[in-house]
């Protein structure tokens, strides 16, 4: 089944992006839209280490670790990917 996922960001994820600086934040956001949004269970995505289930995932995107939750069960319209955290080791 193919979904058109909506991407949302928690306040913590927005703060993480701000810490990256404008240019890198744009790059990471664009990569999230290009790599995670079309197929949140594919690519470099894995269920979150230490549990959380298939819906709670991490992925490597534009050299950043992205933690996100997928909400696409029955009755969820539109299906949503909520970005929980964005971690970039190069950010100060």
C-alpha cells in the first residue's frame, strides 16, 4: 500500500535543526522529505535500537541521525511521520 505521508516536527526536532544552522538545516529537511517521507520503513531506516517497535524508527539522513515515529494505522488520515530528534555530531 502506498501512502502520501505528511511530515511533522516536534519542538525538540525543530530546536535540533536550528542548532545545525540555516544551510545544514535546509539540507537535512530536504533529505528527510526526499528519503524518509516516500518510504519511512525502507532505505537506511531501522526500528529504534533498544525497542520502540516498527513505528518508532531511526535513519541516517544527510549525515544526521533522525529519530521519527510513523503513524499510518487504520483511520490515520493523512499518514504522518513525526520527526522526534535530529542529531548531527558536527553541530556545535
